């Protein structure tokens, strides 16, 4: 069993990842680790896009400078900034206000459905099974309360939001490590440490052309490739991203991980493993 480093015992200096682990652990008594991992990650993604949406909405409401005359309830104002439009029923403030209602599971599911409806890139990607009887609704409410205390946007110079942090990849890698302790293995998944991925990308030097990862996991290779291109003065449009992942839930996470960065990618029509069988549309990439 993997040995997991322990952080500070107190909550005053608790780290970002450790706090998220506490959030996940609130569901650990009645769900398998591999299952509640994705429950938590779905909520974290929802909180992230809601935080980003609200930050931009505040600028539109202020109406200063380039935002003079902007309409805060116009979805196009957000799409122009590569920010997901979050309808009112899916905003985090609404979820938190209803967190302790018996129907909170259905409320979260409806929020996910509304976001997919208004953001075609996310269609069929978000988890929508929070209303299932096996998910304790009291614990779900507590989980929402805890995630609400975590700021998922990082302010940078110029009062802009730096949304290019590898948030979901960072959290996912940390969760895999911690779940190794709970399950005796890395949650049934394998992952490559980010330092190794960075080294691989530097060796490949993807200035332009196609990038293909046959077992892309949460999309770390693509994220590092984006950073490589940007750091060398290139444009994201200089590379085309293709990937596949045999685990359907991990594949969805990869799509989310790239979506929040505005990175276009082709993951094929379904989860796949061309080491077992071939897909014509992927074979053409080689």
C-alpha cells in the first residue's frame, strides 16, 4: 500500500489539496473511494466555472472601460472571454442556499443538465447522478458547504483571473495518490507525475502539428503542451490535439480539464483503447 505523506494536523494551515481531501472523505463511510472521487470532482468543476462566471459578471455589472454598456445576462459576453455561461439555477450561490434541502441531489443534477444545455462543448460530460438513493443527501449538503469555502480562481496582475492553472489535473493527481491509501492501489488508475510529463513535453518540443496521447488520463500531456507552446511564443492553434482514454469517467475529466482552458481536442466518439481494437477515425492520425 502506498505511503501517503501527512500534512499538519490542525485546520489553520491546511493545504488546498488536503482541504479537498476532507471534502471527499465526508462521503467515505457509505461509498467506494473510486465512486465518491468523481462525485467530489464534479462539484469542484461546478464551483470552478461558477466562480469564474461570477468574477466576470461583476466586471460586466460595473460597466467600466471595455465593459461599458455590456449586458451581464448576455451569454455571448462570457463566451467571448472563453468563460462558460452558468444559468441562474446552476450558480453556486443557488446550490449552497439549497444544500440542506432533501431535494439537493436533484437540484445538483438539474444544474449539471442546465450547464450542458447552454454549453454544447460539455454535452454528455458532466456527472448527473447526484439524486441516486445511495448518495447520502445530508453528507452531500455538508460537502457543498465545505467546497463553498474554497476559492477556485487565482487573481493575477491586472485584476484578471488566471484560469490556466492545472486545477483539475492537480486535484485529480492528488486524489489518485490519496485514494491509493484507501483502495490499496491508485484507484484502479495509473497516472504520470507532472514533472515527468513536463520532461516528456520538453523532449517532444511540440511547436506545431498533431499531438496524440493513446492513454491520455486527465489530459496532463495536453495541458503541458499548451504551456510549452505559450512559453515559446506560439499560439494554441499551432497544435491539434487528439487523444483517447479507455476509462469513461477519466475521459470525461480530460474533456473538462481542457474545456476550462479553451483547448479544442478530439477524443473520438467514445472511450477507447486502440491497443485492443482500432477506430478508423483515430487510425488516420498516425
